[in-house]
């Protein structure tokens, strides 16, 4: 519709020159390759120049600054399947109508499930905290990317420790090798359960994992035949788990001849993955997903210059993936340094996901976290419940985040972070620990006289929060909220002005 | 589209005001662009004209947690029933008998439902469920929400909304209907109402469906209102379609918020019990009265997961049923006073019934088939289907005989006048529970 007037970004993948990498570019990089940054962080990255800034963000193996994850962070045994003996006794009780015994078993299972749901909540809080605090934001952003890519929901898995293990798998491969991750994902207990591969037997294959491996995880629709699904499912028979470990159950495995994607032989799951990785469609598919995540989630209409530019860049990314044998880091390095990435037509075009909105507000404005549970609830109301993607295709993202209800949830969540106000709490803020000077420290210390001028303060707040110039009536109305000229600006006025800016549609963009 | 031809407008005041306020902006809210005319020409002209599809309203009441169907519609004459649940079974003299000769009765706390029944406004659909019942709250709730026995995909009413916009580009589908064609009272929108494209409006209380920041000061509230009415400079960057989309949606939200909050703030014509469900249904009745073009409302009553101390004629479960019956009775009294009762069909559902046999804690565990209620003056009052057998059980649970999707098909075809096959992805025969006229 409006594609006609959309300007096409350059398709150039040449590295951006140092003199064209200013604060606007640094801000863009921080938002896309992380969750935004303060004005001081933006200034630092701009001063460093593109190479050092990008390498700093890519250096997720740098353990300094933020702790790694301890394997004992959560209880590995909070929930378990019934043992064989328990299963037998339970079946017996059912058959014999021994209600007391049945109730005992169900009670046991339900109490484990309750404890597990509590732990799932802790894992959610833990991850949100990492996103907010980590000194390696790209690691968490890529973990979120893989979570949406290999979407697996606790609703089906019903095992918080398996969800935690999978999250750790994504984190440890955040910027690693996609091929490695694919070999690991067919051994991941949460995934095996979610896509029913624990029920994939030689005598009755379950095709769910085989299908999604090709359709949603690595190749895309139309890049395989129904036969590849059938034979791929046979290759994956016997890939299951016991407790918290992957096991290969040879008794369930079909070791007959198979032909998948043009490869034949007595193929197993690894051979299936190798056949997938050998396809050009695989690097194209991953390049497209990465592009949509980091550059533009809104695909321009076919035949437009913007579309042509996008397709060229994706081709280049796909080529880089193949050249680097599916290593993600060098591929992203090329993207984050490219002129295309920083083109003005690619800035302020993505709608912040709920995680980006919440985490980004805290990180870029230095607001208090206030209450993790409230933030998780708010994200759920905005349509993104961590560890509960809506289906195996993950979150649709982009415009699907926005409707008449989520608009208010988004505006009210930022108001909550800024002021502690909740609906109905009124202007008597219960908690006002936030000092708005945190967001504009640079400005206040370097230009004290400007910080007393509502007009200039309005301009600065708009710039810091929206990353763009807003003129005219909206800037004036922000200035009016800030107070009368000549008077020292009160924190209260600044907070209200920030709240107003955070309710502007542009605040939802990054 | 001519928004200034106001001859036919019944809600002229709103539209004229809306258009005037938005006219300063480059961007007109979707709500006015796309549904202004539909809204103006729709049922508002004739709020009591039943038979016109757009007039009809569906209210869904979810009984969350798994309602014990056996103690809701009670087979009081069955020895098996009393033997299976000593301590919580309901005796013959306690129930509200449905017919003189019948051996079925409503739970004693369901006085409200009994009075609806006597007034010809209640039908009980017996033995509702689906094959291979799933006893997980999550999964079985998803199955009911999606009308898919795997519990995957969009919600069934969400798909109904999606299909209402057939012919429009799928990406814009959600925007063709009034944004508030579906309203859910609750913390988050239930899956039932979420389409592939359509997203319902949902709010727990009307106070949450507005900008909190307005409470901080008059100045900031005014500035926000001006901004959202598009009165401040043509600020939307039309070369950035995403920014323009966000601005239009935010403007829509403000308009819906104003209308909904104004509607909800009116005092009901009749009194409601002071319960959670009573409050929700009072809000819905007020919205109906205000003439919102909402087609489906959704309310929820939770707490039915009665594993322990469920009680019999009195107690935990009885309190929930009383809350349900009294609230629905008050709701229809209000609707009748408004003259809107014939426009409104209500239905209950729960993710599963409970086991026939009580457990050791005088509660009941997750079961399978159960009855559901359809309510309103347009139902064929009575009981549909036999009570499931108390002796031929499946895994200790009642067997279903009426697939829940047949109930959905009935509501879609005979009430909402929609193509149930397109929404449900298959043919499910409607049941005869709605008056045809």
C-alpha cells in the first residue's frame, strides 16, 4: 500500500565509514543488536567508531562484566515422570477402581506440577533479569531469536528444567554455528517432547519434528517433498529422552534404507540434518530470518526497489553463511558494519517486541525494574509470554504486536516503569525512586543552562527517547508539561513529559 | 466513502465529533475510515430488530478449572451417582427438578438458572465433549478455544471474525471490523477470541483500558488527548508506513476507550449481585445498552478446579454455581428492561467435567464429558440429549455423545448466521436448540 512512497535503502554491504557513524548510527546499532542504551553508551559507541562498537557487541564470549549461567541455577528434579513401578501401580489402581490409590498418584503428579509451574515462573524472572542486566545484550537478543525460531512452549512441555536447558542451549549457541545448533536441537528434551518425537517409533513414525525441521527451522515451505518428511521421520525414530538427558533408543529406531533430500542410505537424524545443511535453501532461509529480526520485519511489496534491495542483501547474507559454514558471528559482523544496515530507510521501522519495549525502557532510560512479575504479566498482555510462544512458528512479530488493547498496555507499562503508577493509583506516586536525570545526565551536566529551558529540554528528551526530531505542536506540548520558562524544571514535570513522550507512537519503534 | 453524508446516521453525534476531531490529522483512525459507514448503517437504527444478523450478540461465559457437570445437572435418581460420591452427592429433595417426571435436577444453588428455565430461557445440552478426552487444564482449554482436538491454531471466534472480513487482504483483516467487535472482560484476551488477524479488545476493568499517565496531572492528560485526537501538527511520517499504522491504531484505541468507558460507567437498569461475574455481566449489559457494535462478549468465572472440599448442596462448588445463576438471571432482567434480551444468546463452557467418583478429599479430579448451558429468550428451552450413562464409563469418566463443535456450529450458523464449516474447518451438524424465525 504505502510501499510506493517508501524509499529503498541502499543494498550496499560495504562497511560504513567511520565519519558516517555518529550517535544516530550508534543508537540504531544498540537497539537492533541489543535492547537500546543510555545516551552515555550511545556517545561511547559513536566515539569508538563502527568496527570497535560492533566487535564489542559481538564479543559474547567475554565473560567479564556479567556472570555466566550456573548449571545448578534451578532444580533439575522438580518434576519427573512416574517410574515404571508407579505407572504399573497407577494403571492397576485405575483398573480395580481403587480410588484412594488413584487419588494418591494424581495428587503426587499435581503437586509436582504445581512446584514446576512455580519454578517456570522463576525461570521467566531470571531470563528477564538477564536481558535487563547483561553486559552482553546481543547474547540475550540472539537467545530470544532462537527461542522464537525453535519455538517450544511450556504449555506442552510442562517441564521447567527442560525449558531452562533449552534456553541455555540457545544462549551457548547464540552467535555460534547454526549447524551445531541443529544437531543439538534434535537431541533437546523440550523440543523432542514439544514436537512428539518421544512418540516417534519405527512401527508408527510421528512426522511432527521431521516436518517442522524442514518447514520452520531450516528450509521453508516448498523446499522438500512429502516423501522427505516421511523418510526424515524414520531417520529420527528413537531420538528421545529420559529424565533430563537425550537418549537414542535403538529398539525404536528404523535402520532401513531411506532417501531424504536426494541423499540415500541407512540414514539417522544426523544424516538428515547434514542433508538439510547441504541445501542452499537452508542458508537462504536462515539469512531471511536473521534479516527480518535485525533489519526489517515488514517485507516490501514485490517489484518495488525496496524489495529488490532487501533481496540482494539477503543473498549476500546467505552467501556469507555458506562461506563461513553457518557461523553466525561473521555473518552478523558483515551485516552490522554494512551501509545497508544504517541506511535511514531502515531506521525506526521495526515495532519493538514486548521484550524490547520493557527491557529497552529500563536499559535506555535507566528506570528502576520495579517489579518483575508485573513486567512479565504486562509482556503477556502485550502478546509475548516468555517460554510460551503461541505455536511452533513462534511470535509473528511486527504489526501483530499492536492492537487497540496492547497500545494501552504498552503505554501504561512504560508509565509504570517511569513513575510506579498503576491504573487507578492516581498522581500520588507510591514509589518515585526514579531520577529522570539518569536518562539525560550528559545533557544536564554539560549544558546546565539548556536544561532549565523547557523548549530545549523538550527537544533533548524527544531525541533521547525517540531518537528522532519531533517538531511543532508535539514538541510545544511537551515543553508546556515541563513548566514555565525560567523556573527550574521539577523532576515531576520531567517525569510527566517523559511519560507523554513514551505514549507517542514513535516510542514503539526502534 | 462519504463520511459527511449524515442522513442515515443514528450515532451521528459520535461520528461527526469523531470526524471533526480527526480532521486536523493527515491520518484518520482506521476505526472511522473502515467501519464508519458500516457502523452508521448497522443495527443501531433498530436496536430490537431480531433476525438481522448484525443485531445479534453472543456472550460466552467460561467456567475455568473444569466444572463438575454431575453436580450441576444432577441425576439424583441414580444409585450409582450417590454411591460414587458419598459426602458430596445431592439428594433428590434438594435439587430443582427440571420436569415433574424427570430424574434430573439443577443444583440447589442454581435458583437463577431454574428461574430462567421456567421462563423458557435455558437449555441444557447434555454429554458434551470430544474423543480421547485430554485431562490437562492447558490442553483441554486450548481444545475448546480452538475447536481443534489437538488444541492448535487460532480461536474459533477469532476465526469467525477473520472470516467476516473475507475479501479483504488477510493482513488488513483485523482492521475491517470495528476494533471492538469482540470484547473480553479479563486480564488477557482468551484464545477463543483471537483470530489469525483479528485481535479482540480486552480489559479487566474499564480503568485499565485507558492511559494511566492521565492521572498524573491535568496538563499531561490534556496534552495526551490532543495528541491522540491528531490535533497537534500533522506529525505522522507517511513515508514510514509502520509509524502511520501505529498512529492510527493509537487513535482507534483512544476512541474505543472513550466509548467503552462511557458505556460502562452508566448505571444498570436493574440490580446485580456483587460478585465477580455479576460485575462482568453488568459491564457487558451496559455496553450492549450503549449500542456498541460488538458482536461477541466474553466473561470468565474461575475456581472450578475443586479437588478438595468441593461440598454438596452447600460449599465451594455451590457458591460458584450460585454466582453463575444469580448473575445470569440479573443480566437477562437488565437486558429485558433495555429491550435487548432477544438479541443476546449466552453460553457457558468448561474445559472438562470431573470424575464420577469423588476422591479421598471430598473433591473430584479431572474428568471428561459434561453439560453446558445456552441461555436467552431465543433458545428452545429444555434438555438436549440424554444424561450420559452412569454405568458405562470410559476410564472412570462420563462418555460424551455431543461433540462440542456441534454446539459451536449451532451458534455460528443459527445465531451468528455464519458459515460454520469455514470457521470450524469441517462439517458439524447443528443441534436443535435455537428458535428459528
